């Protein structure tokens, strides 16, 4: 069965962005002129998906409002002759058939995915997480859908990280030793949630994109609470992997990490530099900023007593 539905969990509290996320959902923070969540919905739509379920929580109403019509603003833009801005404002409401279910309490990603069971039914579905924005052709989720259509399995998108970073991600275990997800799909043997570097089975990290078969819901129901007292999706994937039902493949394209403030700023700068409309101006600004930083560092080094302070 083809992939017709996408699930996007957006119920997280966004604590790493406080106080900004006290009243604004993290997913609504803008990357250039669009909120991060819009890029992710657009990715699903580009893969031919027109049914998108967002798993929401309290204080997430702004997400629903963004994908709705706002007639007062539209009327103002229309009367002002700002047709391009009008198109941009109206566009999100027509992207897909959007549905919303609330996760009643923050019990982990696995629990959030479990809320989608009755909407998804017995179909395979795409799962896109909000901390990662991908750009490329084909889209990241399209790459996984293609692998699912070949194998019939659940497919997990991965990227390599340094061993020092394995404690931040779910890590894939696969074999044989010369297997390489960058060269094509590899059968997963296991997954480990945020292992210490010395315990990590590889440096291939799960990066926010999945195609899951409906047996994931049964696995989630059987999954006990894991790290942080939450139901972890990675633990349920372990169950399927041990049944030989999951493969991993390296994602292609540009990834923008928007999961924490430092990564968000880096991603904003990187995306701005690649934008043909504003890239040259931003590049000049960043170059001048770096030059000034070098000048100030050199001046400080020449101050009397600088060597002693160092």
C-alpha cells in the first residue's frame, strides 16, 4: 500500500527555547520567513501525501491558526494590491488535509505516535519530527518512501555523527561490519536510545524521518517506560528490528537542526546564505562580522599584560 498519511508530533514543551516558548510553540519559530512546521508539512506534501495528522498539546493553538485562513489580513493585502504576500499568506491553508489530535500528557515520543493509531489504521505511514528541517530533491521522506516500496519494511533515516555525540540520539546497530547505510538500505539488528560513546553500536544516528508499518503500534503498546520515564519510539523500533522488520538508510540533502537555540541560529544563518535573494547580503554581513572579531582579538592580544593574562 502506498504512503497516504503523515504524522507530525508537535506536543513537546520546547523547554530549551524558554522563555520564547512560554506562549509560542517551538514549531512556530521562523526559519527566515516561514515557521519550521511549515517546511515539514511541505516536505510531506512534496512526497505526494495529502493527509497530515499533527499530534498537539496545550499552548499549540498557534500551529492550527497558521494553517487556517485569516480573512482580515487577506482582505487588507488584497485591497493594498500586495498579491504576492496574499499568496504566501493563503498558501499554508491549502497544503493538505490537516487533522489534529492532542497528546493528553507528555509521556514521550512513542506515546505521541501511539495517539495516531486510530487515524492511521492499518496503513504504513510517514513520521516526520519537528526538530529537523530537510531540503533537497527528492525530499528526505520521499527517499524513505521509495525504500519502503521496495522492501515493505519500516524504514528509518540516519546520518553519521561523531562518537562523542551518540548520547544525543537513537543509534542504529546493523551488520555485517562493512555495511554502510550511505550505499543503500541496511537491515537493522537493533537500536539503542542515547548510548554513551563507549557503548554505542555505531555512529549512525536516527534523524527525525521514518516510514513505519502499522505493527509499530502493537510494539509501542508492549513497550515499557524507558529513559526519563517515557515511552520511547526507539525501544519499539528495537522490537521490530529483532523481528527483521526495519531497515536504515542514509538521508540525502541539507539538514537544518532546529532543536536547540545554538543549532537554530546556525541553521538560520546557513539557510539564509543559501537563499539567492538574501544570500549575498548575509554573506557580506557575516564576513564583515568575522573580520571585526579577528581585528578585536588581535588588538586584545597586543594590549600590555595580554600574554600574562593568557
